[in-house]
C-alpha cells in the first residue's frame, strides 16, 4: 500500500509524513521520506550492481519482504524448506569438511601431497585429474601428448589408483573425485581399491562429480551423446542406492557453469534444472525417488559478491526442497536436503598481484560458510600460473581454519538470516530462477536446450557483458584495471611438472598391458560390450573390467564404439 505523504515540507526540505495505520505503512512512509532525501544527494560515479550485474538498492527494509512469510519461507535450520540450513545444529555439531583440490604428475607424487595435506589438518581428499584422464585417453595415446600430469594426476588403471591411495584408509576419509565422462570407471576403480584394503562399498564416503549435463553446457568434457551418458548416470545411482549408501554418485555442479561466465542466477537456475533432469531420468527408469534422491549432492561456486553468494545458497536449498516435495513427490525428508560442496572462484583469480587472490579467496570462503556449505575448497593464490605449490596450498587451507576457529561465524547458524537485504535477495534469486525454469521447460527441457544451444548462448552473453564492464572500468578489479603497479614482477615460486613424469607414466601403462592376465581382460571386455548392447546396468561389468586391469582408455574406447560421439551446435 502506498503511504499518504503530505506535499508540504519542513524547513530542512524533508517531507512531512502523516502517521500510517499499520507498521508496514509506517515503514514505507519512512523509506519514501528517506528516498526523497537520498535522491537529492551526490553519489559515487559507479554502477551499484552485484557481480552478476543485478541492480542493488541503497537500502532494504521490511517493505522489501512484504510477500515473504518468515515461517514458511525462512523458518529454522533443519526444517522444510531448509532456507537456513539442512541440519538442525549445522557447525555447532560439526564443521564443514575442509578439502583441497590436489593432483599432479603421477599417482606417486599426488599420494605424497595427500599425506602432506592430511598431516596439516585437511579432513577430506579431493582428486584433480589431468586432461587425458578427464577425456578418457590413456597416457600413451597420441591425444595425450604434452598433457600428462600437467593439470592433475594421470590415472590409467587400477594399478595407478592403488598407488594414489596407498597408506590412506578409505573407510576413514571422505574423497571427492572431479571427473565426469568416465565417472563410472572411477567409481569402479575406487571400489576395487577399497576392496583390496578390506573396505566394503557400504563403508565408503565421498562424491563423484559425474554431472555430464553441465559438461555440454560449460566445461565441454563429454565422451558420448547425452542420452547414453544419462543412462550410465542412472546405473550409478541405482547401484549406489543398493551397495554404497554413504556415497554420492553425482555432484550436480554449478561451479563450471559460473566459471564459464554465467551470472549467479544462471548458475542457480541451470544447475537446479540439471538436477531436476537427473531426478526425472531416475524416475523414468523406474527408481523410487526416495531411493536415490538422498545421495544427490551439489557443487557451487563462491564468487566475489559476498551477499549475492550467500543468497544464492539459501535460495538453492529452498527451491530444491520445494520442487522435490511438490513436483516429484519425495516423502523421505533426506530427499529434500540440498547438501553441497563449495569451491572459491578460480575465474576471479588474477595473474596481476597474485597475493590479492588470498584476500579474494578468504571473502569467497566466508560466503560459502555463511551460506551453510557442507564442504569447502579454497583456491591457492598461484593457480593462474600453474598447479599450486605446497606453500600456497597451505595458506589456502589455513584460510579455512582461521574462518572456522577464529572468526566466530561458525558459532551461529545462518547468521545473516533475517537480514532485509539477504532475505530480499534470496527471494529475488528464487523468482528469477523459476522464470528460467519456465523458459527451459518451454524449450522441451535441458537436453533440448543443450542441443539447441540455449545455455551456451546465455553464458556467452553474460561473460561478454561482464568483460565489457571491466574493459570500460565500470567494474573495478584491483590490480587489473585499477590500482595497477608499474613494472610488476612475479616473485612467487611456480610448480613446474617435469616432462619425465609423462615418459614414465607412458612406460607404466605399456608395461601393465604386457603383463596382465589377457584372458581375464578379454573376458571382462566382452562382458562389458554385451551389457551395453543389452542395456543392462553397467556398474558390475565395469567393475569386472577394472579388476582385470583394463585401462581407462580401453574401456572408454569400447564405450565410444557402442555409443558414438556428439558435436555441439554452433552458437555464433
């Protein structure tokens, strides 16, 4: 309701506001009077927008929450719709899992890094694979030349996986593996290594990324057309529901969508739309939603705009819970919970003045914690140059520990809950995400949108707009387009991967092929091909293949032969 404001003014020029009849009307009247005063004052010559270019009002009040029900929309932690957190006590009971994304050169070197991190207080492992592994090529494949071990660890077979986790009891750590196209192979490799340690699948805790839809949208590391990939993911969900109930077979990832240039709203909407698609695929395959939904997890980016990021996480929990309950009919409370991992924004790190990246990472990590993340990775300051050095990794880990033990923010659950700005921003992001859902549904769903190039165009447009703002200095990036130092010199050490690691890894995989039991290998591969042709669940056949020491590249080559490949549409 518009407040009644008299036309005459006080001596100082402020309007005289008549007494309103309700609290909301009185607040609206005060805001109107303040706005009249504010409009006549000079402002800084900048765009008052979020990192995602959303207009930000100068002040937020209860007027902005007129349509927000504090009981049904905000509530309390651990209760539907989980806006304030998925667990009753959150960090009062247990801090988030502190992970550092690690992997370089060979399994031997990465194993040493894992022991270093665990010795310095890390509470979970996170595996970074090199590009050939991500794309399903063995290290000695011609496409792998020059890339082996460069951006992550090279894993070609069960032998490498055994080395990677040597001395690390898999029933005592939680492991996240960032791999998508060959994800089913790596679940099988992890299970096989655990079995060798005497650890059954039901004891394993961790996550595979597996999110192939975001690969078509953003990261471009798919192996097959969308439909076979979706079928494989459903196979994994069903197998884990029966055999590995503590394992998350898929981490639906907004991280790479944001890294590709999306806005926060696009990251929110496109990621959730991907998640809904996986749920629909599981239901279509005949799975009870409450059988697999509790093991779905999410992976979000933490960018620079502190409040926008906190609101994004809160909106994500609420949207997921409501859709799972009202749209998909989930009845098990755990099916409604959005549990998620957060990683600070790699795309925000700058080559210029790299020490500034420590500050950026701290702010982003704080947003993840204030938003209620279940696990967190903090980027290292030198990642714009190469894989991080041990010193940079330690600083990144210490950043999490300072937040956890010194800042006090973990003492209160959802400490920004009730903030007029954060609640209004949460509502706005939810509304804009729902608008995207309607648009995607009109296209025929996520797969149809991918095939039509919708998501790719949206990301390209958002990334272009953001870069234009930087180029025009409407958006300040410290050390890049403002506060630039002349004759800057890089004085931080760089981790360089010795080319000998590639040669040694190629020798190892060739030696493995020569020495393995060929009859066992051939039998397993024939069985896998038959399972694909008969559209059986592939998890057990892939397990048998990796136990026979079939290489990742050999398994993927067989699957490519059966499923074919895919080329995305041109969007320009």
